[in-house]
DNA sequence: TGCCAGGCCTTCC
DNA sequence: GGAAGGCATGGC
């Protein structure tokens, strides 16, 4: 069995893959199995060491490091946000080592369109179904896996086809976005080079992408960690911790986050989100 | 059965 | 610009 080892600091594989930012990783014993770019990855963590296997060992270390954001020094980031306030400090203690992934831009766009008014198991099911139907099949250690399809691979897929993947009323949103990409009305490569506010505006022009979904894409694919997506869970935890459970608008919550969390808002958001979902805060 | 799920779109004011 | 209602589908 060919395998590489990667030494890590301030990194927790479980928190990173189970905090709700990604939908396709599966746990199998002590390993997580998923897809990065065009290869299947099998990965586990033991202390400060990652053990990684793949159907394609070429350049594997740099692919893994980029995806898990391992080239960034999180000691400084964690040190900084632990000083924000007592709630953030406590949340961070529970989920230290959680990082934001650099997920594929197109897959993240489609996945988060599907996430609107949905639940995580069903989002996973839909994304897996789209991959299985339209993505490239890869065999690894006797099992079959599927890459998320490219826009090109989806060019003939109809609204009804998406509906059959279980995406519900979001079918037409995905269809519309894929069509815009294939008609060159938008260019995904150029978008990723834009500054955060321009990129956000561009995303908001797409059907099915509102403020929350746009911010999730910015955070979980584009590494723009200053954004602060507000969903029902974040709304809940922010009201509880900072507004004494009284009714406040999302605008007020956003202002609080902006004023108090600054450029680390996205990272803090994810720690608070994971903590309240796991009932740790 | 009715309510909720990592919201967004449309309509209306 | 902001509020209200509708929306697919599955789990509880």
C-alpha cells in the first residue's frame, strides 16, 4: 500500500471535515474518503501526522496541502481569535484545528444552491446523485467513486433531470447557472481572481444565490475569511450569546460581527456554528 | 399530521 | 428597501 505522510500543526481532520462545510466525504473506519480535484483521497490523522492514499500519487502532498489550507499558519489566527471574547475562546477550545477548505469552485456553487432551506443529509444525497449520474467514475481499492461533473458534462442535463436527483425546487437554479457558464456569460476562472466584493456581486447575480449562499461559497471555496454567512444556526447562536435572545435582524447581527470579529469573522462564524450544532456552547 | 431544514424568489407595499 | 408567502422533499 503506497501512502504518504504529512506533518501538521493546528489541524484537526475530523473537525475540518465534519463541521458542515463539505458534503461528500465519507467516514470509513479511521479513514475519510473523498474526492479532491480529479482523484480519490483516503486520509486519516494520528496525532500530528496525516496518512494519505490515492489512486493518483503524483504530486499528492501539494494537492492535499492546498485543499486543507495546510500552507497557512493557523497558530497566529487561533491565538488572535481566542482573545476576541469569552464565547469565541470557549468555542475555539472545543474545535481547535478546524480549517476552511479550498473546495472546487463549481462544485461549491452547485452544492450551496442546493443547501437553501435544506438539511445536510439531503444536500449530500443530491450532490452524490449528480456526481454518480454525470461525473467521471474512478475505481480505487475495489470501490467506485465519482468526480463532481464539469459544467461541460452537464450541458445537456435538463431541469427535470436535476429534479430527479432530489434537489426539489432548486432544479431551475442549477440549470440556469450551468447554462450561464456554458454560454460564457460568466467565467469561473476570472471570477476567482476578483476582489471579494466584486466576486460577491457576481455570485449574487446567479439564480438561487442570495447573501448566505454567496458567503458560504466565498468562505468554503475561495478562502475569503472576512465574510460572515448567517443561517438559522448562526442567527440562533449570535442571538443567544450577544443579544440576550431578543429578536434582531440579520443586518444587526452582521454589524456586530463586522465590528467585533473583523477580518476573522468567517473563521469565528464556523467555530460558533459547529459548537452550537454539537451542543457544546 | 405538522413542522423544520446551512434561503431564495416573487410579489407587493 | 423591507415584509410576507410559497416552495420540493424527507425526517422526526
